[in-house]
C-alpha cells in the first residue's frame, strides 16, 4: 500500500470538509491537529476548496491534506496542483483513477459493490472508499463485501459518527473511517475551532482499543 495511505491508516480517521471561506482553512487545520486528527479531506463542493487546500498545504506542514468529491481527472489535476496529497471520489471513475495512478497520486475511489472492487483491483488499487456506508448496509455489508478480497482495505464514509464508528473500527478490512461529523459546515462557518478539536478528540478516544 502507498505510504500516504498507510499514514492515514495510522491516524484512523478522515475528516470530510466542506469549506466556504478560504480564510477558515488554516484555523480549521490547526483544530484538526490539536484534536489529534492531522488529516483533512477538503471536498470540491465549494469554490473555496482549491484555495483552502493551498493554504493548508503551505502553512501546516504537519497536516495531511487531500481533496474529496473529485469527480474528473481535470479536478484531480487541479487538486494536486493546489497541494492535495491524496484524492477521494464518491464513485468509481476509471479516468480519474488512471490519471492518479499515472501521476503517482494515492486515490480512493468510492465503491459499493464487488464488481467495482474487481475493476479497481485490475488497475492495481488496494484501498477504496465504501460510500455511502450507512445507506449501503453499514458495517455488516462492508464485512460481507470485503470477505472475498483478502488484503483489500476500505475507508467507509457516509452516515458515520461517534455513535457508530466502533462498528466499523472493529473490522480488519477498515483502513480508516471518514466523515463530516467532527467538521460540520456550521461549526466551520461559525469558527468553532475548540468544538471541532473536542469532537476530534472524542473520535480518537472511540478508536482506542482498536488497531489503528
Ligand atoms: C462524503 O463526501 O464523503 C460524505 O458527504 C461524508 O459523509 P457524511 O457527511 O455522512 O459523514
């Protein structure tokens, strides 16, 4: 597995961020670091994403910064040019995956069925986002889905929070758990950095005892 993805696996959590104001990028990144989750998936759901990635990357060397909601190779290129170290997509777009592989950029395409996993394996991938996790059957579905694929790892995301994250954390096939519950947009918009750090700490505590 790629080194960057291994690092994310050690952290065990991937905050999924929707940021409206680029000036929030650095204080948000500091809150993540202080909360013990030095990783940010900044989604391309707002115009601020590119600049937010740039600022986090330039000013916070201890933060792993990636891009989410990357739905085309063009967007992947833009994200990487801004400083993204990994790419996440909601679905499986072969063109995006191929661009990332050709450019040595770790990529986590979203999957929800075995055929897509096989498609990814044939391109050389060994880590996928399982999305939207709760709607597609949650941890029990992921357990069944991962059973035939031995060493393949997953980052379940979608509908996960502090109350159900342990269901996923106990699965060997889970590399890390993604979600927006600790970085909700209203917390970011209202500059609730302490609250964000506290939610990160709470999530970290919930992972204690599991192997991350
Ligand atoms: C994503 O893009 O990964 C999801 O929107 C995150 O899902 P959540 O908001 O339910 O955590």
